[in-house]
């Protein structure tokens, strides 16, 4: 996708949050997004600050790194999707990682990540992921163990096995999934009062 390509929406109206502990990646993403017309870009250097910012402002899209401390990108997505403090559990989340092996991509998908972007990335790939999450939004599903975008992108009409997807997805209520004790300790150690994020 050429840098100057106009998508079917006004990029300057988007508000995007970038959460990454690498200052170079934060600046690279900000530069690329600014170059294609995004005007409202906020950055956070870790998942705790990222979730605090996410709760304060109305975002259209979140970019997050996979590996971060004190909580990982996976933990951040868990908070976005299931915390009672989350203002928008349906927001598209694009996860970025230097490691794009199948297990890692599947783990991200199984925790509610919308799209996965491998480093190093090109402007074309970045824009392709943005176009997909904005112009082709997926329905959200809720089960006993999962809340997030439908993980099956295509429906096979010939499949008649267990857990067959319903024709129409029901309205879902967001529920809280508890963080591990290790994640709670990391939140408490990070900044005073942030442990409330995980305790709701």
C-alpha cells in the first residue's frame, strides 16, 4: 500500500495509543502514523501507563509490544478486554513483536489481539493491518474462557463439529478475568495505586 494512499476514512480523525518499552519503536510508529495523516497519537512506555492512558482518553486503535515489563502486551490486552475499568473492550489492538512464530501469534490471538505485526515491519504492512482492523472489523465472541474478536476469519459451511459458530453472535457482557499473582505484584511494584487496575 503506497504511503500516500487514502483509505476510506479520515486518518486525522483517529486517536491512536502506542504502548512500547522501546523508545525507537515508539518514535518510528509515531513518525509513520504522522506521515500518513494521523494527528492524535499518544505513547506510553509500559503496559501499566498504557492502560492508565487508555482509561482516560477515547481511542480508536491500540498498538502494543508483546514483551514488556512490568506487565506484558498480553497482560495489557487482558486488561483492555476484561477489566471493569476498561472504557472500550472492543477496541482493535495490533500487537507488535520481533518474534512471529506460530505459538506466539496463536497466544496473542487467544488473548483477544485483533492483528499481529512482526518486526521489522514496512509501512505497507503497517497500513495493511490498520486497514484490516478499521475497514473489516470482526464480530466479538464470548465463551467461558475467551472474550475478543472472532478468531475464525472464515466460516466453513461444511464443518459440523463441536463449538460450531452461531449464525448470529449474541450481545456480550464483559466480565473480569483475574490476573495472576505475579502480574498483581508487578502492578503493585510499578506505581502506587495501580494495583486497583487488576483488583476490579
